């Protein structure tokens, strides 16, 4: 695969750090856990969407766009990172925020990511929960085009074949990093939502024959739908990068047992995972994605489903800004 064939606008200095979580590994008495710090991608407190936005912004610039349009939940990390990139590129940014999480909590509705969206000058419109948000973003793009703008519409989570190239690049970066360090790794684990991260990682790792399986921990959909979404996108990405033979269905594995009551709804496992990483390692996870992803990893270790002899890389996809949208939930925990 030859990623320099695709337009790319560099946004952060690669590689992101790869750190050993010695305290957490000792605490769990299980495998050796490492963390790939994609929360350290610089732009407005970072996160995994910045990698996708390198390729999405590259294409937007190549097309002469003057406006980025995207969508997400009210506490969307993807929206916050897109707003930041638009600001940095001197573009207008129009975003649709979906009331996907049913809540009247003023912290959820005004703090965290959405506060930063406003600070960075996003033009925000709200939509009710449950509608087709990608269609709504396309409609908004058409409206802006009709009014004389040159919009570039980015799907939810930046998850299309262009955005997923960011995680093909991440897979290549990770393998170069561990080979340089002489570190043999057995597995990569991360939170999976709109599918672009996992699709890109799977294509990137398969493409360099790494023999390292990826486990996505779902945060929204049941397993069959999540795996189907990732597999469909992975095949599109494989074709886009010119990889022959496509992606085997078995290469896509998602465990969706840690979603809890639904997307963005807190779980006790998430609370424990966020607290453990904070107290043992000084690392901030997030309540919607990486907290549930780590809750899954911890449970799979405790139940012996991930072998104590392994070396596991947890991909930290960012999102700690979202903690401020969940202040009430964490304060209840301190009081208890
Ligand atoms: C978007 C996001 C994810 C999930 O990545 P997808 O590519 O949407 O599957 C994981 N963690 C965080 C913090 C995110 O913002």
C-alpha cells in the first residue's frame, strides 16, 4: 500500500507515543498492557478523528472547499476535532448535533465537547435523535452549495474510505514502532463506533501481513451489525488502496457486550475503567468510547479470555474532554 498516492494534510507529529502500563498490568495480574496514545494527536486536545481528518482535509483542500460540514452526538469528539481542523485551515464549519442521548443534564448539553465547538466558532444546528444524520448532513451541504459555498461533507465519525486511511497509516506506524523497539505484540484492542478506526487498522495490519488481530469493543450496535459495518468499510478501503483479495470476514471481530443500556449511557464498568486508568496511570479515558473499551479489556482479562501471557496494545482513541459532560455521574461515584 502506498498512502502517498492520497491527498493528506499533516496535523500532528507522528508517531504518537506507545507506553507500557506497568501499574495497570500489575494490578490486573494479567497480560502486559501497552497503550498507543492517539489521544495525543495535538489538535484541540486530540483523538482518533485527527488521523482521519488528515486525509479528509487533504481531499477537501484538493477540491477547493471553503466549508467543512459534519454531524455527531451533542458530546461528539469527532465534531470537536473537525471544528478545530476547520479553524486551523481558515474554513467555515457547520455541524449538526443529534440529541442521540436522552438527557436533560445541563453538563451534557453545554459542557465538554459542545462548549469547545462553540469556543472554536462552529455554526451549530440541532436535530432530534434517531434520524438519518448522514442524510441530514448531505442535505445541509446541498443547501450551502446552493447558497454559493463550497462545502465538503464529512460523514459521522469521519468513517468512509478516505477517513479510514488515517488508521491504515496508524497500523503501519504502530508496526514500524514495535519493530523498532523489538516489541512483539499479540493483539490490538480499541473502542469501535462508526467503524472507520477498526476498518483502517484491519486493512493496514493485513496489508503488512502483521499477523496481529484487532479486537473492537462496541459502544453502540449489537455485534452482527457492528461487524458487518466494519467489514463492509474494510473491503471498501482495501479496494481503495489497491489491496488484492479483500478482507476475510474472520479478520473483523467486535465484542459488543460492554455497551450497557445504550450509546453514551454510563456503565459501572466504564466508571471503574476510567477511575483505574486515572489513579494507576494518570491517564484520562472518556465515558462514551475508550472508557467502555477499557472496561471490556479489563473484563476479558479477569475472565481469562485474554491470556495472561500476552502483550496487548490498547489504542487510546481520545475523548477525555467528554468527561466534563458526565460530571454528575462521576461525582455520584466520589460520594458513594
Ligand atoms: C469516534 C471515537 C471512537 C470510535 O472510532 P470509530 O472510528 O468511530 O469506530 C473511539 N473513541 C473515541 C474517543 C472516539 O471519539
